[in-house]
């Protein structure tokens, strides 16, 4: 038996067609139900659909054998106990520094609003810049507007939300896409089963 952890939202929408091409289907009634563990067309595979930030936690602790999550989530988690085996090339975006203008980044101590605390710290520490992180879980673009922060670190897709709030993407931290991660212990004990599915998914990328 294998358990796969999938991220809710945009990643799920783009993951399901890829899984179907690989031979794994989840019926609409399962996806639309209130069940926490979903059945698939394969009796030996169950699926759990959870918050993106929880996927690496479930996989790390063996509650799921493998999962699919964004690189942004994996960077924040630290990916302990996980093997990152495939870049699926879906749900692409960029992790960026954004502010109203470039000179806003020229501060003795730069105030940054973000939920990507680890990524922001690593980026600015590598530049030798003094920072203060203000952790937010949403409405990031509001922080510079109301004077809470000088800039934000956030995911950027089209950039329309930034533009609507008077912000521009100024510095590129890393390209983000969804990755397939495997529990290190499961990869040893269930290697043949997991590798078979990974090979099938990789062929359909």
C-alpha cells in the first residue's frame, strides 16, 4: 500500500492530469467528498489532499510515502528526511523581492514582510544585508503600502497583484515549481513500488 500526499489548490489541479496520464485516477465523487483519505482506481494506492505546507511534514514522518509540493514549501520546511526526486515543471512561478521602488531596498535595516522566512533570511544574509523579518500569512502586498515593511518576499506569477498595489518585482530569489518528494525510509522499504510510479510519472512529463 502506498499513500500519496497532494497539495490543495493550483498544484492539485495541475497534478491530477499528470497522474491520470500515469494511470492513477481519483473519481470526482472522491475529490468532492469530505473524506480525508481518498480511494483511487488502484486498490494499493490511497491519496490524501492537504494544505501545501503540510505535505513535506506528512512525507517526512512517513504518514505519506511520497508527495507533491512546491519548491517554496520545501525550502521553508528544510526537507529533512525527504528525497526530492522529480521536478514536475508545474505550478511555475518565481520567489521575488518586491517594493514600490528600488531605493526602498537601500536601508540600514531592511524590514521585510513575508511568509517565506527561511528563504528571505538566506537570500539577504548571503548579501550581507541587515534585515528584520515580519511574518505574515496573507495580504503581503499591503505591508509596504501601510508602512509595515519596506518590501516583501513573495511568489510572483503574472505580477498583476503587485502592480495593482503599486509594487514592482525587483530581485529574483529562485524559480519555483512543484517537486515530487519521497520519504527516505519508504524509498528503501518500498523501492520497487515507488520507483515504478516515479518512472511512469517521469515518462509523462
